């Protein structure tokens, strides 16, 4: 995309299960799709084990020999680099960490989480990416209520990891999601206040904010100095009944319809009935001369190639951004 | 200068609440389909004659459908594909007695295209299946040629060139049969449409064929194949495209390790001075779990990253600039 904003595309929708998106030729087709849509930079998501050879740092390196080897692999498809990588230390399926359940909300887990972050920090720096994007805390339904001290403890973990990322020359961006135990705008602001602005920023995901009841345009305008990363996607629904507290919300809310038969929460830009004011949000980014990456994302959507093309169409025809 | 006249042949299947369907499922799916093609940079749209009544119903007429395309970044409808793959007692290009009916059908199709911006190609499958037509003699080819000479004269009166798209399983498939057909048809009325995969499967080099008949060529289907028909699959009744026992999928998008020399063809196109539309076709891309969306994106990537380079190299070599 030829623009003053820097646009990237997230690969997560291609890697929807453990045992898919493993063959390099499948990955090349995804990369070519992203490239044909006008994006020359990608965001990676973390994964685990031998099949996540485009998601787990150690496995990527095992497959491609080195950071440079991985970048060569991307460049075969005219994708020039990596903007960022997403990592959720609470994800229980990290084989490399013995499938341990850890939480930043639990002080006893802090040292282990800091240690776990190191392969990601090293990889992000090694491939020349700019941001390690992280899920700051686990889901609300799995986490005891957080008071001010609880939020501060979470902030302390990320400050420690922020020191590592800063030392490696990369940024650390906390990615708010609609299920997280840090849920309200006040709680999110408290978390930002508990972290060092010099090393810890905010990854603002327009759809996650909207589902969670936070207006992304307003929040961005009020905290533009802390926003270092963007995920741009739309949603047709907001959580109107504290649905994020449902037991097993990852399934019961995001996949199970939240009792409202919602089949899908996240949508491509320009979707009919979309709640995100994408034009206003992008305009706000331009007003504040936002300099980070804007990552277009289509997770929990449908056919990833279709969604990438529709997102590309929106950027070209609704936002007026030339593809090349 | 980059080749801008890329069109897309209207094969597509997408997931709907009622299973995998063409996007003509409803207008919302058409919106998504057309926007995806537009996002990749396609500006021409080729479709089938049998879709015209459907699109007319959805958009208040074929011109209304074309306006919908134009609202989404397309220039126009570039080609209409008409075919009688199965010979019937009503329509069979090798049976002279059915020609009046075929001409009447073509007249109806032309009527539906009135008031369009300017369809350039009236693309026809010149014959039905080989197994229904054989033995294919000179006389058979002469009968077929007579039909398309008639149709060609008719379509030209409506501003469209009748152009022949040969199938590997059609009755005119070998190099010798193609030469006979072109000899029997009037160059003013009957043109050549080069489907790279179909000719390759039939054992005919599409690059050489274009080189030899470039003066009559008015379009291309850029698609690839990984197999030459070595088992007389072309004679498989009722249909070798989906029922040949040796090959379950014949067609692939460009850049997936197929047999067609697309950079070589691009060089020939530049050398020939051809300046018409180049069409991407994906036929049965869903076989084996494939996706039309991804196949289209991958093909356009190949155009942007490989064919653009081949074009530039050919122009530099020949000292020409588009």
C-alpha cells in the first residue's frame, strides 16, 4: 500500500488449527495472496510445536536455518519483512513450556513468563520486526477480580519484559482483547499507567475494543502517545451483557454465539453493519501522525484469501490508498 | 508499462449458507466477489452466455450488471462465452441441420448484450465432445467451420469478434485439425482464442500455436496444467474434465509448477504487438480442497511478479514500449 501510514497484514486466519498451514507451499500461497493484495509486510502469531513452523520462533528457525533464511522465504513471495509478532503467555497450548498454565496476574508466574518471552524477543529483533505484541492478561472468567494492586502486578511483568525488548531495540505493545481480565477503559488506562511509557505501548485493536465496549476512536485520541501498534478490523456486535464473563468465553462467547446465536464476531473492513468507524479511526491516526504499523487482521473470520482481498478493496476504494 | 488489460473469466465458487455456490447466489455474494477481483487489479470481466439472464434478473438487465461492475472498478464486460459441450438433437456444431438453431441462440445472446460498453469477444467452443463427434474428418471440420463463419459474420455486425476456444476433449484438438479448421474459416469472421492449458493437455504447444496464428488471436485464457493427456482421456464419455480415471484435476493457476511456459508466451505477445485483453481463468479450482479466492490471488501475484518482468524484458529486448 502506497501511503504515509505503514500497512501490514496478519497471517493468523490462515493458521486456524494446529495441523494446517504447515507445508511451505501453502505458506507461500498465503504470502503471495497478501502480496497481491498490496501488503509487503506481515504480522506473525505465536504457536507451538513442530507444526507451527511459521509461528513458533524455535520452529521457524529450525525450518529456515536463520532469521535471514526466514526472511528469504518471505521474499520469495515478494513479502519484504515482518512488522510484529503476537504472543499470549497465558495460552495453555505452548508445548515448549510444558503446557503450563501461567498468568501475569499471578506473581508466582512472573519469572517464568519473563523467561518465556526471550525466544520471542530474540526472534522479533532477529527478523527486524518492530513490535512484540502481547496479550497482557488472561481471560476475565479465569482470573480473580483485579484491584489496583493486581493491575500493577501485571504491569510489573510487562515492565520487566519491556526492558528486554528495549535492550533488543524493539517495542512491546499490550494488546487489549474483549475477553481479557483488564476489560474496561479505566482498567486499561490503569494498566498503561502501571507500565513504563518508554518501553511499553498499547496495541489498539479496533474490533476488540468495540466488542469490549470501548470506543476505539475516542480512546485513541485520548491516549495517542501510548499507542504503538494497531490491529484494524471490524465487528458487527458488542458485548452487551457481560458475556466476556461466561465460563469458557473463548468458546461459549466467541464461537458459541454467547447465547445470541452470533456465529462470528470479527469482520472485514467495510462489512455491512460494521460498528467500527474505520474512516474516523484512520483519520485520527493521520491527525496524530501515527508512525507505527497498522496491521489489517481477519481472525475468526472466513476464507482468509477472500477476507484479505475484501480488506484490500476497502483500503483502495474506501480509504483511497493506492495499492502500489 | 505494466499490462493493465487483465480480465477474469467468471468461474468462482464460494462458501454460502447453502454450501459452496457461485457468487450469483445473491447480490451480497456478488458484491464480495467483484470487489475481490477489483482489489487484485482485474478490470475486465468475461462471463458465460447462460449467466446473462441471471445477471439481468439480479441487476435489471445486463447493462445494469455492467454498471455494477463499473461501480466497483471494472471497465466493462469484455467477453461472452457460448458453448454446446454436449451434442444434442437440437444443437451440435458438427450437424449442419442444427446450425439455424445455434445461430438463433447466438442472436438471442447478442440481443442481451445490447447497450453494453463494448464486448470484444464472442468466445465459442467450436465443437461438442470428441466422442460424440468422431470420426473427425475434413468434412466434419468443414461443417463446423461453416457454422462459425455464419456466426462470425453475425457477431461482427454487433461489434464482437467470434473467437474459438478449443478444448482438449473437443472434436478439433490436434495441431492438424486446428490447421484445417483455420483454413476452412474466414479470417475476417473467425478468430483464435488461446487457452493455454487446453492446448497443452491436447499435446499442442500454445506458444507455438499463438506464434503461428497471432494474426487471428483475440484473447487468451491464462491457466496451467500439470498433465498432457497420454491415455486418450479426451475420448472419455460423458466428460473427461471430471471423469478421466488417470487425472482427477487438469487445471491449475499460474505459478504452481505446471507445464505452460507463461513467460515465453508473454514474450510472444509483446513481440506480436497484441494489445488486447489477457484473461485469467480458473476452472474447477476447488478440486482437492482449493479455493477460487486464493487461486485468483496467487495467479495475480504471478502476473505482477513474474509476467510483468517477462513483459519488461521482452520490451527491452525488442526495443518496444507499450
